[in-house]
């Protein structure tokens, strides 16, 4: 049974921030509520006050800057991102990943910002956004700051947000012209067991840059700099020989834990498999794009 609570519907970020500051630990932000309300119904958590950010103008919608940066309001539903034709054209891997988040009900109601702020370990966006060097805009009454999306996550269901801070927007820069990305995941339930995101940038037959992020396997999603270093700068034909080593390094750095989604050893094995497939998928996408 869901215990009673009071619902606020502020009209500005400053008003929402004030409400959070006033009520402290007794209040929580409400966006889609797909995770929050389930946890409250189960009696795992309870808040006397929920602050609905969907009523705040400017927190929903998709737009692009002149340089191609994609900006997504934190209260934008997954379904809106998935279906936006501009996102499909310019950031196809993001549109595809949003299409596979949980189920249709969650995608219709759940929001990108809510997903990130709930910090559920078995979630896709927090992993994928890191290979784009995405940034999170965080606001409170009287101040604004911007941090890398990866810096949001402190632990399972825990972020770095202050008690009166609100995630308002995610900014996603485009990859360079000769860059492509892929996201591979595996799961036998609606929540993925392992997710691996890869971005590859080529220059004159070499890997000019590579970005790898792994999520769902451990407490938080994170970039894998040691695995990236193994591949960066190599000729394309050399990369296949070292992908296993990159996968081993990524799996070791991901802090795998055993849970109902699989054993730690199994997840680590999947990191290597998905990293290889994601890297090859990105190379194929580049080859198709540049084919005469």
C-alpha cells in the first residue's frame, strides 16, 4: 500500500529547489516515477513530499545547438527521445538505446533525468552517454554547475547531487565526422545484466580515438581508460588482436558483482564479448558511411 504524501507542482527550478531545501530528507523529486513509486509501494522508501518537476517550463524537449550538440531536458520521456527524427538521424545509437529501455510503459512515462538521478545500477543511459562526453546541467536556487554525466554516479541509487539541486538538462556533443558509436547489452530480464558502449574515431587507417564505457555489471557505470589506451593509436588491422586484452582490462575495472542478473565471472566474460562486437559494429558503420 502506498502511504500518503503531499505533491508539490512548482513552476520554476528555484521554487523546486526551495521546496527541497525546506523539507530536507522528507522530500524527493518526482519526474516519471517509474522507479520511485514502485519502491514507495513496496515500502522500501517513503517521502512525505514529492516535488513534480514535469510542471516546470523548459525541462522537457529536445533541441540542437549550432555545433550539433544535442540538448535533452531532464523531464523528457524516453519515448520522446526515441521517436525524435533528428535524434534518429544525428544520434542513431541513442535513439536505438532509448527504444530498448525497460518496456513501453516505462518509456512513455519515465524520463531521462529521472533515470540518471535514480542511479539504478542496471540501466542503459548512464553508460551510453559517457562515450559522448555528455554533460549534466545541475541547478539550484542561486547557482548552476555542469559536470560530466559519469560524475553523477557515486554508488548504487546514489548521486552527487546536493539536497536542493536539480538535474535540468543533458548536453551531448556529436562525435567527430569520422566517428561512430555502438551500444551492446545482454539481459534475460527487463534490466540488462551487462551494457558496453563504444565510440571509435578513425584517421588515416588508425584509431585516432576510442571511448569505452561499461555499466550494469557493478555499482556504477564508468569509462574504461586502460582499455581505451590499448586500442588508441593502433592501425585498424591491429585492433582485432588486442580486443581481448581491452575486454579483460575493462571487465577487471568494472567492479563486477554477483546478483540475480548473473555471477561476477559471467558478467566479466560478457564485457569482453560485447566490447568486441560493439567495436566491430562501430567500424562497420564507418565503412558503410564512407562507401562510394
